[in-house]
C-alpha cells in the first residue's frame, strides 16, 4: 500500500514516518496524478485551501482518502465524509493509531473521532427506541454501576461525559465497558445498542465494524 501525505511544507511529521516508513509527502497536484486504488492519501485539512472539498471529492474517486486536522471538529469530519473521505483524525495521532486508521479504511471501514461516534451511537439508540425497548434480561447480568454506564454509553455519551455524570474517572468507565462487553459477549458500542434493544438478535453482527473511532 502506498501512503501519500499532502502537505505544503513537503515534510513528514516524525509520527507519520514512524507509522509508514515508505510514506511520501506530495503536493496536491502530485497526489491527483499518482493516486490509484492501492493508495491511501492523507490530506492535511489546513493546507489544502479553499479547493479542499473538491480536492477530496476528486481524490476519493481514485484512492482511499483520510483527512487530518490540527484542530478536529465534528462538523468538518462530517463534511470530509460527505466528500468521500473514509476517515477523519487528528494530525498528531500516534503512529499506532495511524496504523489502525489505515487498516480500518483500507478494509472498507470508516474512522471518525470518538465524540462523533458517540453522537452516531446515540442517534442509533433513539432510532431503535432504546429507552422504551431495553431488554431487562440483558441488564440483569450487569452490576448496578455497569447498568448505568451501559445505558449512558448507549445513549451517545462519550467516556468523558459518562465519567463526569457518574462522578468516576474515565479509566473506571473504560474498565466497566470492558466488563460489560465481556459479560454480554460483544465487542463495541453498536453491538451494545443492539443487545440492549433486542434488535437484530437473530442476525450475526459483523465482526469487523463498519465504523471505528479514535477513542
């Protein structure tokens, strides 16, 4: 897989180089000329100017595109996805995270920030009438605190918000989620929503989620 980073200064950040040793920095023109189905193009949002949306749209028709930003915003993330990008992330993401992003998007997945993922999950919960259709038998296997965490997360709250609402640390929230996922034999928040609402229980959930997040 070829990794092209579109920047104006033509220099790879150390963490980009650490993630992809063979990566190259290119201009927008070079990216459009060289991109193909086996190319992952990383576009630094702040540097591709007013033509950014059109540029991402054109690139996405020929290659896989991830938009990076020094100041990520949910609105900008949605715009990037609407233009055809498969991912949106912080430009200073660690090398290991960049590798995860590459794996997700090159396997037809989508990578979005954790707080945006929480909003998507919350919308899914409401769509499935979560508050009215919670499976009590599912909650019975959880402790009281785990129930509180599970319901808050299913409604779209991020780990930080759950921690604040329940007056616990984010690390404790993550520990509770690990226990919840293990007890319910699930792997992510979307599966938690499905489990809690009893929707789609007769169907096998894809082991490779269509969406991932930077959380």
